[in-house]
């Protein structure tokens, strides 16, 4: 199949710091005006130093240490592409035998396809020829650890002062906690709801608290709250003192996410720390499952180890988080996820649909509402991105006009780049990224298109179809990893290209039969009573 491609690579070699690539254009009607390297995540483009054409054959070379502004290539996956006279992009594919040769030898540091320059962990440059297994195209993977300049005496002093201040703050926090925990009564009734990533109660905690109030259960307890807007933000000294006191005095501590301050102190044996984990199901690897990959914790981490109980949606999820957090399986209880209770409430449905329609008026008269909700690429919020070129606005917009449908695009909050929706399609394609509650949007969605987002768990409870536009599945799976094989996990048809996606929509080919088994596997209960179960089991201890 590769022989039928327009642009093919016939030879690749890396000699010292020079990369040489030869190939040919097998389509005489295709007029390529430029060959370059492109990072799809950042949209950066690099023009090689030298390109020559002889009839339909091309050869190019570039210096790894001197491109564009004569700087080394920065870290990323650089795809070789051709640009034709109409500014269309054409990826370049190695011949079958060359592709096989690179696969066999790609990790051999002495072979012709790679370059390794390693002075230290903080100063190294690696260039590896790779094959994108999703479409068999060629890219050059660059890993460049830029050496940090030596610190001046003033910078060293400031760094040491920062470390000392952090140590003093943490030390003072622990001492305040240890003082107040002596006043914690074993038969006490104090509950603390807390989070380090929001300014007020929300998520699963709010569902539990509101239901306690509805049932009058809150009157049996002295309830405290402590919140700060972001993990990165600092508490004032007074707020820090107050939080340490509340934490030390609480008999039950309730959280629903990662909270660094919880893991710095040691609790009395009778204190319960309940983690109402925010995510449904078990999709991508997290925590200790990521050992050897970016974002993995230390082997001897204290993170998550203090919980006495953690609630999840199913036994499958319980097994997953026991492994990820390194805590005993008996602590993880498949009681359900409180925020999913709304999906079983007709009262909530009647109230929320008009609100969503007010936010997006075009959905009210649409024949079908499609939501595209992909996840981000990258390790965290600092380097998160999304390859916007994979959104085919023209093809999707034409289909939506023809079918009298609407698409809501909900980018992950980490992705800050705005959507550049063409003017002629803004009546049928809407950037819904700023709308806060994706769960509310699900009530008006007829078809969900995603890739690796955990929103599939919530949407599966509606028993509606999904499509999985996984254009970089092999690469994403290698970089991030899944708890189970992706093809066995997702409850819908997997497509790789925009053409395959539209074909599946038009033919209504969703592999919908996968949805019900998915729900049964990932939810022990589907009755809308998760909140009550948690209150009865973990707070009232019935």
C-alpha cells in the first residue's frame, strides 16, 4: 500500500549532526513546491538546509544543531511533509523495506537512523527516526534537554531561601496540626470537606453535602469547609493555620481529588479520610502505573496513602486504583460516583436542558446534536496542546449543513489555543470550550465523538452512540498508556481519519452494541443512588 503513496522515502541516514533523506514523488500530477518538517503539536515548521530535485527524485539535508534561527531543534515529533501549490500538506512514507529496517534497528544507538549525544541527564540531544504506526508516515523524534545556565550567587541565595521558606512553612503546618490533633475526640462528630483545586465546594463533595442537608443528616455533625482555588496558589498564614486546625480536629475528612497538604501529616487511628475520586471508570494509566513514564511519582511516595476509604464506580476501577495509588484493595469501595446521580433524575433533566439550550440556541432545532470532546496531548497543563489540523472544518461543516445538524466542540480545559472556525460554518459548529459543565451538555447530545477522554463513562449512562476519532492511537498509547487495550475498552467504532469518521456517521455505523456491556463492566450500580450509599456506608456507617 505504501508504494501507492504520492511521496515516498527511499533512504534515511544520520551522520554526526546531519540528517539526509532521499525520496521521490510517484505522482507526476502532484506538484510539490516545498518539503519541510512539522511539529503538529506546536505547528512549528522547519525548512531543511538543502533541498535538490532531479525530475521526480528529491534529496534533502538539515543540521540538527542549526535550523531556522541557527538553534538546535527543540523537543517534539517532527513529521516530514510536502506542500503542494495549493498549500495542501502531503505526508511522506518510507518504502516497506526501509520501514522494516528502521523498526528492527531503531533502538540500536550505532545505526544510521539515529543520533545520540548525551553529556548528562540535564544536557542531552537524541534524534530518532520513527514510523507513525497509525498511518505509516515518517517523523523524527527529538528529545533535547537544554542545559541550564549556572546560577549566579544571588540566584543560588534566592533558591536556598525559597527552599528554607518552603521547609519552614511545611514544618510550621505540621507542628500546628500535631498540636491540635491532641484535642481530637475519638467519639467526635466533626466533618471537614476540603479541596486544594477549587475556591468553593463542588463536584462529588457538593452532591454528598447537599444530600446530607436534604436528609437532615448534617444536623448530626459539626461540618467545616476549607478550599483554595488552585494547587499552585498559597494559603495565607492565617488560612494555613485554620486549615491545619480543622484538619487535625476532624473525625471524617472528605475530598475528591489530589490534595498535597493531606499527605504531609500523620492522622490518629480513629480518623477517616474518604476520597470521593472525581473520575468514573479506569481508562488511562495514572500514579504508580506510570512508573518509567513522564509524570510518575516517586517509589516511596506518601501521596494517596492516607485514605481509609475511596469510592469508585466498579470493581474494575477499584482494582485499577489500588494498583495506581499503591493502597489495599479493601479500602476501595465500588459504591458509585455521586455526580452521576443526575443522569437518573428526570427532575434534573427537565431543569438543565432549557439552560443548555439557552447557552447554545442552535441545538434546539437541530436534527442531531454532535459533541466533539477530545482530550489534550502532552503531559500536563504546562505543555498541553491539540493538533487543530485534525479538525476538518470544511468537510464536517458541509455535512452538518446537509443533515441539519449541529456540532459542539468542547476542548479540554488545558488546551488554551482558540478554535479557528471558518465564518461559513459558525452556525453549525460551535466552540463550547468555555462552557464549564460538560455533564450538562451531555443531556442535549445525540452522538459523542472523542478519543481518549473519560467523558465516555458519563455518556454511556445515556445509552447513546459514540465514535472514537483516534488519529494518533498508536503513538498516544505508547506515550500515555491505557489500563486495558484501547480496542477492547472503548464502547464504539474506532476511526483514524476524518473521511472514516464522516463515513461512519452517514452510515450510522457506531458499533452501538458495545455500549451496554461497557456500562455493565464499569458501573456496579446504575440507579442514581450513589450519594445515599456513600452517606449511609461511610458517614453514618450503617
